């Protein structure tokens, strides 16, 4: 028997608070030894994921539970609906696997207790963003996400790590300042709650509210690395790979895109924004960002920074789908949120495995290493094919949906976006697959290479298992995407 209406939406606080309190306990008791630390964090993450999957089918969808009320419409409240189910579900699957990978990757690193404490707390805060029921709650949780991830970005302690953390904080604070305008103006009349189709009942002129929306689009889009507020993302690649994988696949960048989606479809609403200068601006900005980032990725010679620019490009695909402000565009954006997350987790974990085993980070150092790490680079190649948009992989499904949604929208700006999508996909094939070509071509037969390659082998099972599972998901979603797309189509109609 389904528990449906017997469950209170306030129970969504359980998976939010569990990892946050667990991470706080680790900071309070910083002398855990390695076995205890790994058991504690993995258990907390798995219990959190179990709670998410237990509650999502049962908590009444669209019903908000208010935790604290300020004045007027300003309150902290949580709920579950279609888009939050997708975001929370993908987070719940990915986090325990990323943790398993991190146990191997972080061996021998300093300050592991604090690292895993913030890593665990980030899980809870990301779920809080997913389950936010109004603009104020989403904004508060969004900024909490910045605070708990700054120590992860700067964890290495080197000057480069500290600089990356500083840039990340500065850009996110700047974005928060812009987004705050949209949050306040969207909540002043007490209508800041999320409702599909928009919930804005403002008495201010529509032209002004469209300008306010642009502040929110760019402000929340900062975490999605929209141009020109993108510099922090490639710089953050100096962080340990378990951090960059989550930054680029789930926690931060997808939180940015998710917040823009909530702002567009659940707060301001397409009726206010469609066929306006605000929509045209967002479409053209997203289109420019996706091509610009693809060109930067092609020029980049550092392995993880190339993937970072790729993330910027692909997040702009999602912003483009949102900017179409149609059901088809929203479904395509949701699909790419999920599928790009799967692909990019696989690619970053492969890059991290190579860098951890070899101690190398640049593309020319990959030459011939696919013969010594065949599983890692085979998985990378499958991810690169999917990222490019080759059929039978999940990347094709979401990119095709976005392409057809742009064509169906039919405006000149949308046509520019369609062209940008095609051009960036072509560039993606060049920058992503060239890594595979380097990996599997015969290396230069010189003594220096033979010495540097001695002893190189696959990473241990804790790194290979997550890589294998994300690769399997990439293929499975590519050949059997109908159930997921049926659900996302329902979400884009407001039926879920």
C-alpha cells in the first residue's frame, strides 16, 4: 500500500539533515582513523540515498512544508515535485559512488577528515536546493552550497588551490548579488512559492520584471559558468578529482542550471518571459557560451581543464533549452541535466584515474597510455562518443531533443541557438575524441617514454567500479531512454 497522503512533506528534512549533521560530527571529532572515516561517510551517504528513494514516491508532490516563516512570503519551506525528483534522484545515485572513488583517490592526502566532512555536508545542501519550495529557500540553500564547497575547491593548500578557492568564492558571491534582486522582487508580493507555469503576481510593470529575471538568470547561472562569469570553473580543476567530478556533474553546476529552471518555469513563468527581449537575450547568451567554451576546450592542453570548458559548453545547452521557454525545451534541458551528469562523471573519473596513477596531467602525456590503462580509456572513449552526440549513447538523446526543440520554437534567435548547438557538437567531437586517439595510438619509442611508463597500470577497484557503472548507465540510457523521457515529458507538462 502506498503511503502517499499519510506522509508529511516535512520528512524531506531527514535526507537533508543526515549528511549535514554527519559532516558536522566529523568536524567536531577530527581524529577518526581511515577505516572508521570511510565506514562512517559511506554509511551516511548510503542511508541518505535510501531515504531519498524511500520518500520520493510517497511524499505528496507539490505540497510544501514550512520550516520557518519570516515576514510576508519570506519563508523556508521544502517540497518534492517532478523536477526536484529528477535532481534529487541523480544526486542520490551519484554521491555514494563518488565517495567510493574518493576513498582511493585521497589516500595519502592531508586533512582527510575535513575533506570528507565537507564532502558529506555538500550532499545534504545539494538535496536542500533540490527540495526548495520557494525562491527564498532556494537562494539560502544555494549560498550554503557555496560555503561548504569553498573548502573542497581550496583543499590542496597550494597557492593555485587557494587562488581557485578565492575566485570561486568571488564569482559565486557576485552571482548571488545579482540573483538576490530576482529573489526579493519575486517574493515581495508573497508569491515566491514554486508552481509550474509561474507563480508571480507582481504589480510591477512586466518590462521591469523581465529585467529582474535577467539578474536572476545571470546570477544563478554563475554556478552554471555562463559567459562571462565562467573563469572560476576551469580554475577549480586544481581541486581533487572527486571534487571536480561533483562540481562539474552534479553539485554546483547542475544546481545553477536547476535554479535557473526553477526561476523560469516555476517562479516568473514563460507567459511573462516568452517573446520578450529577456528571452532573446538568454537564448543568444547561452548560444554564445556553448560555442565559446567549446573553442576554449579545443585550445586547452590540460586534461581536466579541457573537461571543465566542456562542462561550461554543455551547461549552456541546458540553459539554451530553458531559454526556449517551451515544454519541449524544458524536457530537453532536463534530459541533458541527467545525461550530461552521467557522462561527465565518467569522463572526470577516468581523467582522475589517469592523473592519480601516472602523476601526469597534460594531453601530450596521455600518448600511448590507453595500452596500459585499457579499461579506463575505453570507458573514457565511450563517454566522449556520448558527449559528442553519437547515436546509441545517452548524449545523443538529450542533444537531439534540444535540437528539435530549438527548431520547433522557430524564432531567429532560436535558429542561432540551433546552429550554435551543431557547431559546438562538432567541436566537442574534436576536443573529446582526440584524447582517445592519443591514448590508443602507439607512443613514441624513446627511452624517456619507456622510463616514465614503467609500472603504469589500472587504478584499484574502488576507482574502476564507479567508472564502470557510469559507463554502463551511459549506454543503457542511450539504447533505452523511453521510460526516462516519458517521465521528463510529463514533468515538462506539469503533470508530475
